[in-house]
């Protein structure tokens, strides 16, 4: 009887003990790429959590790389926007997800960064890539900080195959549509897997190109592409539109900023009033535009006073797959006074993003546009993953 009593008490004690809640782990992937190849670094989560805003400070300063060719954000609803300031081998990415959907999809990275290794990198070298604990932060839907555990990754120089880009990278594809996988080390024996899109044919074109024809219509954004060679060398790449920049801003901080667009497009949108440089000279407001369509997009950018009166206007033409990032004063000739806002209008659907920079802190914050007119949302891949992305900067 005594034994039974002891057992019951022990069970009751265990049942009343609070469950241990482990923080979500956010980790950097481990990648392998040959000299001159591309290593697409992935930032992944062990469990989903709704993130409304935050920042990731990635340190790749030890890597022997030539350039950062692309930065993208991935999430289920496609409402995440970001701005990444590139400073040599360090990237400070700020992001915002107005509906808190960022971080809700497992098995897909929340961020990717395409790093091109130097051709002189030596096989067998291993370089560390990490997220800085003190400079990275995450907020929930209430704006409260989220506790996470950060784990570093690495790049190993080696292997024979590498995906360097996918063209067009994003947007809708009709049944029978094609896209190109660009890279190095391809051969007729290279195996290709595409998910969730289904391929009706995969054609080897050259050691630098493979062409894929899709069986059904779908969205290319977020497609997982894997290639492997008979020597067991393999690479994995998540597709997104890597916009080609039109010129460079004259503002140094903005020139080092890569916008990461939501994949949502718009015909008309408004950028709300931000901090005017006429009030605080450390701040500046900029706008980034990207054309994911097949045709040129003629975009009008207007400035409006607080009462709605038009105070300035300019028109820019974006060719297919191009992007433009400029300070408001560069586009319209003068800074926006307090209370002023921007209006963007285009006959072709485009992506647009506001940017609020601070020269003193070196931080650029993404500002989501208020969409006034937009095309119907496109169908996301079967896994429900879409993304925002942008081109990169040299080392």
C-alpha cells in the first residue's frame, strides 16, 4: 500500500510540473559550392511563429566571396517586405510583415542570400556564416520581442555543380511555359528536381544552362530546384525574381541597400508620410520599384501635400525584370515636407516598397505601401510559399 501511495504522489507531482518551452531555433544552412560558384545561404526555423517585424544581421566577413547577387524573403502570404544594407561581408536586413504571416511556413527558408565565391577560392576551405545574436531581433503581433536560439552555418568550397540564377525567377507561368536554370557544371547526366511545379521536359542546353518546361500553370516564386551530378555533387536553390538595377542612387547608404519586395503587385498605391529630412536631417525617404511582368511598365510617382494637392510628379519606365531604387529628392527634385505622401500609378502591375533611411545609424527600414488598386492574387505554389526578393550588391 505504501508503494502505491508513493507512486500516486510522484505522478501527481510530474503532472503539475510546468512544461518546458524551448525557444524556436533559427539556423543558417550549410552549403557547398565550387570556386566561382554560387552558395545560396538559407535561414531556416525549427517551428513556426508569427513574426510582424524584426531584423537579421548576417556576418559572412570570413568568406572568400566576389559578390552578393541576391537577397530574398519567403513567407506564406507574400506580405513581407525587407531592406538589406550590405557592408562588405555583413548584411543588416530589416523586415516587416503587416499581417504577421512571416515565419509561418516550415520546410522553406525565411531568407535566402546568394553569395558568389571567388574563382580563386580553394577546394576544401570552410567558411563560417552566422547571425549576430545582439544585433538580430524578432517581434510578435503585439510588437513584443520573441526569444530565439541562433545557430551558425558554413560554406564548403567543393563539388562540381552550382545554380547561379533562375530566369525569370518569379511570376506566373502558363502550362507549357519555360524557365532557365543558369549555373555551372551541368551535363546531360545532371538530374533536376522541381517542386512544387511539375516539369513536362528538362533540356540540357550547355554546362551553364538547363531549360525546364512546366506541365501545368503555376507560380515560379518559391519553387525549390535541386540539381545533382553523378559524382554526388548537388545544389539546392529557391527561385525568386532577382531584379536588375537601373543605375544607382547618389545617396551612399541607399546605394548599398537591396530592397526585398513582397511578391504582391499593384496598379496604384500610396506611401504614407514618414519622417521628413526637413525636420531631422539624418533621415531620408526613398522608393523602390520592380517590374515582374514581361512588358515594359511606365510608372508615375507623385508627391502630395497633406491636403491631397499634387506637389510634384515624374514618370519612369521599367523594362521587364528591372528595378529602381531612388531617394524622393532624386526623383522629384525636393524632399517631402512633414505630412506629405507619395502616390504610385502604373498601367502594368508592379511591385513597390517605401524605404526610410537614417544616415546616422546606417539602418534602412522598409515601409509597406497602402495598395489602392491591384490585380487578383496569383495562385501560390502547392506548398503555399511565396516570397519577396531583390538583386544584390558586390563585395
